[in-house]
């Protein structure tokens, strides 16, 4: 799954605050009396002295934007004219070894030493940025969870080479949970994983390698990377209003590129060339992307033979990864949250697989947030089919926090509860 840096435009929800008034904002997490919270962190996308903010209900933006729904003065934060209290997290740096590689992490704990507090390890998506000091770790900790975040191998301060080998990444995640358990000994109860996007392949497998009391996944796939590529292209041609012939053609394209990938680029060239001939002259063909098939189709046969493997198969990805087989082995309670209009990870196959697992008696709890794209983003769609995201959908962060605490109750924004017990 690709990670795209997106500029977020927010509709003002409170009286406009001059940008100059936000210069005194200090990084931290601030809580209201009713449990609401806002996280403020530095971001490369926000010019100094501004900070990125994230509210529990999904509003996100920059503190130095006109109309920001908070005010800062001398390090204090107020929202709607009421002062919010800074949460004094306990933050403990960590290093741990996994498969002869030293990885770097951080344990974030709310105040106090509650022996029943859940402990969650955050498992990355495909991004190469560091989650240490980022929004999501603090957003989870603000809901009363102890949170362990760490830099994947080859990213941030961790050693090793960046990879998308789910089995190796799962071993790292299992070591991260073992490390977090030792660090928080006596100060936690149940412990498990949360994985977003590509982390949906990694976190369940990690739970088969070490003791885990729960696994939560947001906008992940129960499908292989090859299936993801095909479903993305089908989603693209459907969004363009094309018919069954176009769907069948991109299906043949995906089959040809899969042959190349699974044979280490030894076979599949003739099949791909036949699909190229079918696509020639179709005005929509140049816009088909998928994860990789569109780019492969637009390379000449000579170019693909020369650079194809180096360009498309250089991250140890397990192309035919059997995600369903992993979940069949897993008896740990599982939360899966789907983005209803996910173009990056189309949900049709994943939803069907999860419903089958639930019907077979697996402890699977499935929620769907309608009209959201990958990352649980709400969006505005333009006539040409392009989308601009607006905010994280309301209820998503709270659902994650409550489910991990075993305290799910009431409604979570527009979430639809598809299966599992409340």
C-alpha cells in the first residue's frame, strides 16, 4: 500500500483565531474534562512555529492556520474558551534486537501505574517515516492505553534495510511486544497489537509468534498484494464508469504481471504483450495504475526485461501472501475496521473473508465507516473522480481505544457494526 503525503484542508468549526496567536503552542497532548483530547506535534508539512493538531473526533490541521479551533497562550491550550490540561505521559526510550538488527522504540504510558491498563504495540504501514513523536501514539495513549511505538528496520533510528517482507516484519513486531511487556511489567493488563494499512498483514502474523491478547487492524487487507493490485484496477475502471469488458481486461493485465512477479521476471512477457495489444488505443488505459500493473504495462518489453525486477521486486514482498491462512490460525480476538470507499485497499475481498471467518466461529469484530478512503479519511470527490481529504472520520480513534480497553458502547460516528458482539 502506498503512503501519500496529503495536504489537509479543514472547514473552520470555531471562531477564527489569528495565526499569530498560535505561535506559543507547545507540543503535547491536552485533555478536556469530558475526556476529549487534542495532540500537538511538530510536522515537516507545517511551517514553524506551527504544529500539527489532531482531535479525538478526527479534526486535523495546523495551529497557525486561520480558523484553527484552539488557542495557545504561554504553553496553555484552550478550546472553545475552556482550558484543557496537558497530560504528563511517562516516555521511556528503548532499543531491542530482532534477527540480528537493533531497533529503536518508545514506551508511552499515561500517568499512574494501573495494573489493568492495556498495552498496545503500534505496527507500521508501508511508510518510512518514524512514528516516534507522531500523532497516533499519543492519540492512543490519551485514551488510557500504554503504547509502544518503534521505527521499522531501515527507518528512523533503527538499523537494517527497509523491507516489506511481512514475515520478517512480524518477527520484529513480536519482539517489540516482548520488549514492551518487560518495560511495563506490573503496569499493564492485556497486551496486543494495532496495525494500520500494511500493518494489517503484519500484526495478525506477529500475534501467532508471541502471546497477544488482542489484534486491532485499521484499513488493512485480507488479500495478497497481487489481489490488491487487481482490485485497485477494477476499482479504477468502475470509478471511471467503464463496463465489464474493461474489468476483464485489467483482470488479464493483473494475471500477466503476477506471472512475472511470481517467476522472478523469468516468465509472463508474452502474456503481458498480448494484453498491451488489447489495451492499445483505449483512452482509459493510460490512466490505469493498480499497485504496479499500470506502470509495468507502460514499459516496453525491452525495458521491463532490463529493469523490471530491480524496479518492482526489490523489497522482499511476498506477492501471494496468504492472509486468510494466518487468520485461520489466530484465535486471538480481532477487530477489523474497513474504509467503505477505500481506493488504496478495496474492501470487497477483505470484507467477504472476514465475514466467512466470523461465520466459522472466529472471534472477529468488523466495523465499516461509510464514505471514507484509505486511512479512514473523509473526502470531497470532484467530477473527474479525484478526491481531496478533509478529516479523519469521527468515531474511528474512539472505537480503537474503547475496543482495546474492552469497553465498546454506543455509536462511533457513522460506523456500521457488521459482525461480532457489542
